[in-house]
């Protein structure tokens, strides 16, 4: 069932998603060669709790950490570890969730560790632009397939693989609500987008094949060919006059420039 949110509820979702953006910015400040993903997870948990929220991921279906941190060929759901030490040239996809005042925030951003290869930089740029292309379709009267097709068409234009097994989702009092929001599909198909819906749009794009492998830890998903993958995510409220993006990447990107 799809739950439509009131304006007041959307503002509570916005508050959560701004906190997620601020948390990702704080994590981004500490991303550097020699840092472990476990250290980043601790930074995020402390930051979230100090702002009156709790990590939405911690304990979710048994997940053991506050962040999902996926490095290089890991697409999503990488478990932070003291054994995973970042090095120059890595890319790190950080997915973060908060729970505060009865609602959830959820967003992801892929960071570069120092200088990265130009072809990897292009992957990050294209994946982020695919998110913007999809988000532009998130308005009342369109369908989920309009978002999905916009993401797929842009990413595949560059020869990249678009992950099929994972998708975006509705967002509200629960982290995963209806409808599902795939990153591939046909325009004019899928659930109708209505005023008051809140969804997460999250392209997961592979440099090589779209094929994935689910690791034995029960969480981590990686590319089958072990080429890099990128992941960016917005929370978006559906409005008649266009998308109302509840996430604020400018908070993250301002930190990265300093």
C-alpha cells in the first residue's frame, strides 16, 4: 500500500533527510587513505545520536552497523570493518539512514578517496547525473517507469550496467514502503505518482556488466566482473509542480571543497 504524506509529515521527513546529508558530510570530512570503514561508521553513529536521532540501519533486519559502506566493486550494503582500510584511488559509497520524530531519512553518496582514475570519475559523474535525470521525472501525473527509464537511458548511453536486483523505494514511517522504484523500465508504466508520495531514487550503476553477486555475509552486493560501481540516492516528495528533493547534496559537496 502506498501512503500519501501530509505537508507536516513531509517536513518531518525533510528534517530527517537534512540530518542524513549532514551526517554524510561529516563522514566525507574523514574519508582519506588509512581510515577504516569501521571508524567512519562510529563517526556517523555519534553524529546522528548527538542530533537527537538514532541510526535507522542499525539492527534493521539484523544489520550490524549504522552505515552501509561499499568500496570499489561493492555496490551496496557493505558492512563497515576494522579490516577494511581505505587507500588512495578507492571509491566509497556511503548509505545512511536516520530515525527521528517517527520518520526515516535515507540517502547515499559515493566519495573519492584522494585522486581517482578518470574513468572512475566519469562513472561517479554519470551516476549522479542519472539520479538528477530520474528525479526530474518525479512529479504528480507521471509514473514510476518515467523515473526508471530516465535513469536507465542515461547510464546505458555510456555503456554502463544498470543493476536490476536492487531498487529505490517509498519512504515514511518505515524505511522501505511502496512503491518500488527500479532503475530500469519503460516510460508510462508502473504506479502513478501522486501528490504526497515520498520516494527514494537511487541509481546503482556498474562500470561493466549489470550482473551482481550476493556475498556470503548475507548483505554485501558486488559487481560480478569486480569493476567499480557507484550509488547516489535522493529522498523526493512528489508535488504537482515537480519534485521536492528532501536530500541536500550541497551540504556534502560544500564540505568536500573545503
